[in-house]
């Protein structure tokens, strides 16, 4: 499992029939507080959204065979899945991240 920030949408008008109806999102791995990593782990990833997340949200992703363990992705050609939207992260009794106070993922429109 890894923290990631939803940074965009991926639209495919043609895709494998097993993926028809799935929402594809662009995610960027981030640190435990939701901030970009000092050394980004490569380019953004394309992930199947199994939980209805949206742009700017802090999410948890899984990759590899674990990405095919959700009801939506079982048996499908998937290598990265969003399986949770993060509401809060605490470490040693201290709040590290709170969705209600997260402004880093929201656009300034």
C-alpha cells in the first residue's frame, strides 16, 4: 500500500471490454502527510478507481497482483488500484494529515 494524490483523469474511448465502465485516474505517490515526495518515485501512475475518489484527494493505492483483489478489478488487466480515500493519518498520537484541513490537493480556482 502506498499514499498517492489524485492529480488528473485518464479518458479512453476504446479499452479492453473488462475495463468498460471503470474510472481511470492519474495518481502521484506522496509522503505520509500528503506532500510530494522529495525524490518522486517516477512519473504519475494510472489507477483504476474502485472507491469513487476525485481529483486532489489523498488516497491509498496498491500495485501488482494486489490491485486485482477488489470486486471491481478481480480478473481484470489492472496493475494499480485506488482502494481507499484517506480521511486522517495519526502517528504516535499526533495528527499528520486531516482531509478537513487539506488544502494542498485542491486547485485555487
